[in-house]
């Protein structure tokens, strides 16, 4: 495990892991983890700030009925990432929603097993 991932694992003890380090069930989980590491390393947030925001996101999800079985952990991680980059002015919530909608549109037209590619028409309302 590299130094940044090790520091994250120490500061955010809820990260799913084994003896080797963080574990991911799907590629997008590893990508969300890597994005958070990169933004932390660039100074966008501290790990303590991350942990506090993640805790709020998990509590919000539990209040909305999340069963908290661990299977949704990286959904909370992604929500935390989105929240912090919006709060820090990296992007806006509106832009995040626009890209999420475009991604959903692109995924709907993409055959299973084929890489999803965003096209300009995916952003049409």
C-alpha cells in the first residue's frame, strides 16, 4: 500500500481492507478512492475533514434507510467526494448532476461489456 493510501486507511478506519490494504468490489470504487487520494494530495481537504464529511454522509444515508451492511460504503465515499468538491468550489452541484445524467444516458445506449463513452449528445436535456 502506498503512503497516501496508508494514511487514508489510518485516518478513515472504516475503509474496507484486508492485510494488503483497501479492497474494492468494483472498478469504480477504486477510481473513487484514487480520486479522493489525488485531491487530498493536492491539498483540497485534510483526512480529518474527509472523515468528518464521510461520517455525515453515512449518517444521512442511514437516516434514509441504508441498511449499513458495508456494500454501500463506496457510494458514501463518492457522495463525500462530490460534496467536498462542490463545497470547495472545484465544481458545482449542478455540473455534477449534469455529468451524472449524461453518464446515465451514455450507459443506457452502451451494450453490456462495452466501455462507456460520453458524447456531446449525452448532455442534451
